[in-house]
C-alpha cells in the first residue's frame, strides 16, 4: 500500500469485478439498434404462461406471469375460456389445471410488464370464449391497459411494415384473430367474415368429447371489439411459404407446432429465413409435452423465427440456453437478428453453410483453470462434490459441440483443472457458449451444480471469471469458474 501498488488481495478483488467477468460489460446494456422493424428481432417468448407446473393438473397463477415478465419475457400467452358470472378465465382447456380470472392476469401483466424491460409486450390470445365474454375481455384490456394498448396503427394511413421496439416502448400488442384485413378498416369496406376459427393452436387430444366440442366450436364468431384490437399480430393459418408470400400481409402471422417448425427449419431453412424477413413466426411446444418440457430453440432461431415460445416454468437446459440468448442487450427481451437474416434476398442456409458474410471461421481456445466455492448438491452435510466441467457450443449444426474435462475428487471449495479445450466456430453471430458444472457420479447420472450461458460474440478474452447460475437461473453467490479465453481467426 505504501508503494501505491496493487496487493494480492486487491488483484483478487479486481478479478471479481464485473468488468473482469467473462461477459462483455458493454453488452449488459442495450447496445443494439432498436429502431429496426419488430420482426427483425428474436423475442423472448413464453408458452402457457399461466402454468406453474405441468399441463394436466398443475396450478395456474398470476405469479407465473410475474415471474416470466421479470425474466425479460416479451410475449406471454393467455388461454381464455368462458367463466361464471360473465368473467372470462384462463387455464389449460379440457384439463384439471386451476383457473384464474382474465382480468386478474391483465392487472398483473400491467403492473409487471415493464419492470425488467421497457420494450413492447405481446399478449398472445388463445381465444375459446363466447362472443359475450370476448367483449368482456376487450373491455378489461381497454380499461386496465389504457393507452398503453396499441389499438390503431402508429402514424397515419395504412402501415407497410412493423414499427420498431423503440417506437413501441411501454406498449402492449394483441396477437389474435381479426375479422377483416387491416387495410379494410381504412377503406371502410369492412366486409366481415361471418364465421372464423378463433383459436390458433391446434390442441392435441385423443378425447372424443373434446373433438366433438372442437367441431361445434369451429364456427365461433369473433367479437368486433376484440377483433379491432388486433393490429400488428393477426393470427392466420400457414399453408406454404409461397402462399404466405402471395396472400399474406406483413402483419399476418402463423403459429407453428414445434414438429412442423423443426421440419421446415431442417428442410427449407433458407425459405423460412426469407419468410421471417417479412413476417413474424411463433413456435409452440407439442401438446404431447404434458410435463411442460421444452424443445431446443436454437434450430428455430437459426431459421429466423422470432417468437420461439418455451415453458418458462420448467427448469431445463433449453431454458438455460434461452436465458443465455437474452442475457445481453440489457436483458430487454429483444435481440437484433444478424444482417444476413434481415435481407429478403439472403442466401444464408444454416444447414448447408455456403460461403457468405455469415461464415467467419473462428477458433475458440478455453483453458479451464479452477473453480471456487461450488455448492453441494446433495442434502447430506457430509457430501462433497466431485466437479467436472463441460463446455457446450450451440448454434448452426456445424458449430454444435460438447467437450468435458475430468472430475476433481472431493473438492468443491477450490478445485483446479488447468485443462485446455478447443472449438471451431463457423457462424459466431448465432453461436452460444454454455459452461456446465456437474457432480460426477460413476453409479448414476451426474448431478447439476451450476451453469452459465452467453452469446459467443459477448465473450471477453483473457483471464476471466464465469459466474454460475442455479437450476432456476439465479446467481449462485460466491461460486464461479476461473478460465482463460482466446478467440483467433482461423487460417
């Protein structure tokens, strides 16, 4: 101190400083251009947002909306059904999940929507209500959300493109069915369709009563008040990319069941990317996922899909990856797609990877040096972890990889490895890096200790600390990994 030099303790404190962490501090704030059209962003999105647990008998709760919104989620789902006393309710139809009042959900959303992010929230309506209760839904949204609800296009005249997240700050958009084209509301030639299928997702079920009820409900009419609230996110059925190009307006968007979407992302990736340059796409988990498990969102982001909806209530690798994708840009819930995914003439195809601006071959060198204060996973006081580290790369198929280093026995306090790993990354803008620590168990499965996922382009080079998150995505105090990172251009 007398010599005004950095002491060993000071140096250790410096290494734990946020500036010295693995995540580029500039990326913690909103650093991307937020004035592009809304469909040029990946949007953090939740499925069956009202559920706390599984899809069959778990509780529905406004708390589930609050949790998702506080995690930066920007698209929430509301499954609406007729309730008693003319008050619509939200729950998972034809199941034993509990019911909550639609108006209570709207109140909770209003209160928590913009605590984590100022950018717009999309309310994805799965509408199973009678015309009378649809009118009640419209009244509740109008009275509770007030002028934060977008009910007319921004600017004058018929829009030709989406507004930007910046223009929509603090606003709510309704996604749902609409009786007519938006253009018609300007022409006053509102030729309204008498009958329209007002639900969007194809509910999967083998229950015959339900199939019958679905047939009778096919011809539900849509309440005009609710229809008129749908401006930029009108739900339509998807037939083909060609049909969409010819017949769909920019604001007309399809929802794809995960299986269908995965097939398109594998077999017609470039066509999907081009479709998503013009339109929004929403993906949702298969109805067979009754345990609220999740699919891997990465192939769908690779195909340019913006609203890749996951079950936020489930702790799993897929949610870790989602959290990693949206960790940056101020955790705003909006991530700008790479330039080659915003260009209608793009030739980018994540599967075949021809040459183009997307191909920026990098070699990632990671030295896993040591760990600090890793938590115990078993409840026994005597248990000590045998930590091993895995590093996983998510991205285009050519970049997907996993490597692990050997466990250190009986040391969770300060294990040291000093092992090197090397990865080839061809499309860095779409890649994510996940550090996973597990407790090695030769007799059964390894148990999860902690993880941290971040975008490849947000890595800081040099000696860095990696913070660790628990299963729920919350920070583990004092725990961390010490690593050395180097990214070099491949020859």
